[in-house]
C-alpha cells in the first residue's frame, strides 16, 4: 500500500507531489495531464517568480520539477481520471475510468474545476460553431471579426485582451455592476479602442444559422432585450469543481466544492485532504492552490508518521 494518493496534476497536486518526494512518502499521482486550468492561457502574469509565462511553459516547468525529484518515490499515472474514491481496509482506494485501482493510507484531492457552460438557448447548438470555451485554441480563427466575451472575472478580461490582438472588436458582457477582475487588468482592457464593456446585462440567447451571427442579452437597468452582431462568443462564466467521484465520501458545500479546514486542508473524513479550486477556499489562484497543496502535504506527513 502507498502512503498517499494525489488526485490532480495542477499547481496544488504538483506542489504536494514535490514535497511528498522530499519527505519520502510513497506516492501515486493520478491526473489526466500535468498543468491544470492555466495550460490554455497565453500569458500568466501572477505566478510568483515569473513576470509572464505561457500556460504550456508553466506545465512544462511543473513536469520538469516532478521529474527532477520523484525518483522511485512518486509514481506518475497520467492520462487517467479517477471515477471512484472509497474507504478501504486501512486506507483508501481510487479507481480510474479505465479500471485501474490504487490504494493508500491517505488521499489528497486536487482535481481543480472545469469550465461552466453557457446555459442559454442556442449555446449548445452553436458550440464549436462560434461558441467556444478556449480563446487560446480558437481565438485566431476570429481574426478581423466582431466577438463577445461572457464573464467579468480575470479570465474574462484576460480573454478579451488576448482577442484584441486580432479581432475587429471585443464586447465583454458581465451580469453584475461590479467586476471581479483585478483593477490593472480592467484598465488595460478599457484603454483599447476596440474594447466595449457592458455591465449589469444577462445573455439570453445565441442566434445564428450555420454559425453564430449574434448574441441577445437583457439590459438589467432598462429591462430591454438587445442583440449584438458577433461571429464568436467566448465563454468565461466561471468553473464547476471536479468532485463528483468524491461526493459519497467527503462533505461538499452547496456548489459541490469540498469543505476543508483552512488550517491544514483536512476534509470531513480522517485521512482525506483537499487543495486548490476543488475546495471551498475563498480565493482561487495558482499561487494559492500551490500553497494549499504544500500545507496539506505538511499535515499529511505528520498524520502518516503518527499511524
């Protein structure tokens, strides 16, 4: 039996795995890939130690650090997704979707979150036909066109800034009056002549024929329904935690995030910890996720040594 199973390959999981290797805890890290949500970002400007780094480069640095320290202590099981996690004799058992099973005394869940879909008429119909969830993947296809971004957080404004490099115009729609993005990011977007910002509006329908031709929205101040003529809609409407496999084992909050003790990242059942965007941590950032992973691992090490 292993000492620890780490589920997830983002900053929380990787940071914990590096510390597990240093502390000589026999560990299995299970993940679809190394990197986390930020792999699609063209420019991460808040990762401490790097003024700006591409998401793919950050992922490569994560992997390089793991490879440098893992030895025969940390085993990487990549290309796999955990389907079930259960308590077993003397520990826990994780089963992947392909049927592989791993056991350990302790578990750290660091599975992050997935993108929230745009739940309005036409969004599903026109997905990949103008509606997209990845500016890095699809943005260049919309060069010289008018596009919209749905979402007023950092991800929304960063996507808008990325699209401004080649789109004819970018209109950002946000459902609230106030924005969640960093002030410096908002100001950078506002300063661009081809940037338009609509606050306190609600998207109501994606329109089109074979491809997207428009986005209808409700102006919450006037009560009017209006329509933007756009060829592309980039959705940055938040995320949904990847916790379905653990729902029967640990306590979740109303939006399915794992509830943890912020002092040590312990979940509701002894022997299970969680870190990063899959938890009810107040702030979700790469740096915070990595710190949560380290914090959890320090506590896991002490817990295992007491068993």
